[in-house]
C-alpha cells in the first residue's frame, strides 16, 4: 500500500484544487505536514465548531 502524499500548510494554501481559501487554511492548520484527507478533516471540524458557537 502506498503512503498518501503529505503537504505543508503553505503548499495547501497555494493549491488551486484544494477548495478552501488560503486565509481559512492558514488560520486552521498548524505548521506541519498533512494529507489532503487530514487537512480537510481539520477544516471541517473548525467550520462545524464555528457554526455551533453562533
């Protein structure tokens, strides 16, 4: 089984295919490596948490 590719926060912020604005990615993700799936999970958790607080 192949290991999933990992990307830095900066790479995800520059990605045109990731689907979120770079400001959101920069605010939510820490300065470490993420798979696209892990980054999406972190962002969705943040967005869901934000909605619950309002």
